[in-house]
């Protein structure tokens, strides 16, 4: 898969998050198959922003916590356009940690792409362009970041959005099942995604629980972990 090479700054210190101008700190931009969510398997350009205020124990993109390269919105849009995509996913890190993520999402929508945003749900999503498909990741207890969930975000979900739970164990499953019912998530969004934490919970075990309880959720496995062994840039 093609990827734009980005220079790494001092990885030992937190990234400088943009607060003005048009710039964004970018870890990588690459063209690959979507590995999860409703558009799984579809060719997609990924724009991975640098920086994240969370430290989930199962994080598979810790390389995006720092480093990266400053790029203008115009540079990002040009790189995305070079791949001629239909789908674009803005991810991280936590992309909303950079304020200029919002105008980037708007301009990607204006360019005619089907745009999705992968966000932890710890930061407000109210100002996200309504054309964007928000994939809101509610953190489970085993992530060790459950206290960061901003449940006010649920009121700002649109029908085309998705809610994701990464499940590490049976206790996580029961917690997610409770939240599913508490907030009536299956009636609010197009898909509620239950994903086994890779290397912690067998997919077949999670599948069995979902079937036993007849939950209105979509079970998903992360395709990219099986195709490319979770290598960066895929």
C-alpha cells in the first residue's frame, strides 16, 4: 500500500498540537482497505493525526502519540486526492485533540468524499460536520480509560454514526451490554460494533456471547491485523 513518508520529530516529548493557522500534525497518510466498521474491506485513504490524551492498555497505534509532521490543509487534501478515493477515514491517536481536525473534516466532505472519523469519545463531537460518519469508541473498564468517556456525546450521534466497544473479557462484555441498553444505542445509530481486543479475547468466544444473548450488534474482527500483521501504514 502506498503511504506518504513523514519525518519524526522528538518522539520522547508530547507532540505540539496545533491551536491556530491551518496546520495539523500528521503521523501518516496511506491508502489501504478499511479494516473495521461498516465500510470494512473497502479501499480507503487514512489520515492519521498525531497525539492522544488517552493511554488505553490495548492501544495499537502508540507510534502516533508523538512525532509526525506539520502539514497544511491544502497539503493534506492534495495527498488524499492523489489516491482518488471514495472513502476517507480521519483517525489517530485522537484526531479531535487537534482543533483543526474540524475544518479538515469539513473540507474533505466538501471535496465529495464519504468521510468517517474514528474518535475515542473522550472529546466533544458536537461541532463535527454532520456529513461525517462518527465511529465513537466507548472505552470499557479493561481499557483502563473508562473514566474518560464523555456520555454527553451520545446526544450528538446521528443515525448514520456508529458506536464501538473493544471487549477484553467477560466483564467488559457485560458492561458494554449494559451501556447498549442504558442508552438504547441500537436505536440511535446504524451499527453498534463489538470487537474482541486482539490477543486478549478470542473472536469465537465473543461471538458465542453475542449469539447467546441475541444482541442487536455487529461483531467485527480487525481485517488489517490479519492481512498485514498490524504493520503501520496499512
